[in-house]
C-alpha cells in the first residue's frame, strides 16, 4: 500500500485500517511460528504499512500537509 493511497482515507478509516493491519500482522506471525507461512515477506510488508499509517496519522495530528 502506497502512502498516496493511504492519504485518501479519513482519520476514522485509517484507525480501522491500522487495527486491521495489526490483526493481520498477529495472524502472520502466528502462521510463521507454526511453519504454515510460505511468503515471509508479508510480515515486513505489513509492518511497513502499519508504519505508513501511523506516520500519516501523526502528520495530521501535527497539522503537517503533504
């Protein structure tokens, strides 16, 4: 997910998306621990998405527009 795509969401949608991504990360970590996850790069991709969402929420909180 690109930052430009994330910026199109409202704050409430971003908060819901953040919770969804956190849940997805937990499930991916569990699958990895059980040896069921074939594509481990999904973990890193999900972590980056979470970081992007948090960054955009913080920018909005501080009033920074890009």
